[in-house]
């Protein structure tokens, strides 16, 4: 029997180095294979000293995307300096699992249009489309998703990508009040991972 691949997904650290330490400790304790951070790593590009260091110290594999609080340059800096992988418009492959993503939002430091969001996701998906399992990672939530109860409209592009690419799982953050909410959209399990983090096995 094949061992399941275990992921700890979280978002909206907002520069809190104590939170990244907690997440790294949890990941070590739970023996996760991969950590995914769904954007808003910083608070308006400001962050605590050694924000990503706990993950490096524990020799953990980490995928990141920017949120509406993060500049693309800062996200690239984290990836390069700490040896993480930024999948904003890109992809990663682990075993038979393909992971692709798009960060940013329609508000914030570096705003993206619907077309830009969809095209970033399309580019990443194109590299993993033939794999057995697929995970899409975004910062924003999808239009008409349960996270819209907060009053913040979701993304038309992400909704379109769910329908077109039919990933097994969509991981997102952005709406703090929606932390932990799960729903099925077609065949896709949509999870708002929140700051506390969510363990996913696939």
C-alpha cells in the first residue's frame, strides 16, 4: 500500500516569526512531507527577523506564493535566500502529485487582473496536467465560494480555473474569518487553510 503524501498548508503569516516557528514545529511533529504557504507572508512587506528560518533549520520543503500584502520581489527574495520554491505562475512535482499556483489578489501591493491570475494558473497547470493528482494553490478565494460570506468578492479567474483544470484540491487563504472552511466544487475539494494550518493527505 502506497504511503500518503502529507502536507501542512497555512496562510496569512503577516510577518509573524513566532507563527512560522509554530508551523515548522507542527510539521516536524506530524512528519509532513511538504509545507505550503498560501500568501500574505508579510504585513505590507514588513516581517519579523528570521521569518522563514525555522523551516530552513528543520530542513523542510516549502512552497510559497505571494499574497496581497507581499511584493513579488520580497517573495522571490524569500525563495532565493531561504531555498524555498515560489510557485507563483509555476509548478512543483512530488511523486505523482503536481502542484501549481498563483498568488496576489485584486487588491494590495501588486494587483492582478482576472486574466493575469488565470494565465498564471494555466501556465503552471500545463506542466503537471498529465500527473495523477493535482493541487492548485492561490491566495484569493474563488467567486461564489463559501469564503465570500465575509463580504470580500472572490476571484472569477480562480472559479474558472477550478472548472477548467479540475484539480483534486484547491488551497487558499486571504479571508481570515473563513479559516478551516471546506467545500466541494465539482470534483475539487476547496480548503481555506488559515493561519493555524491544515494537514492534508493525498
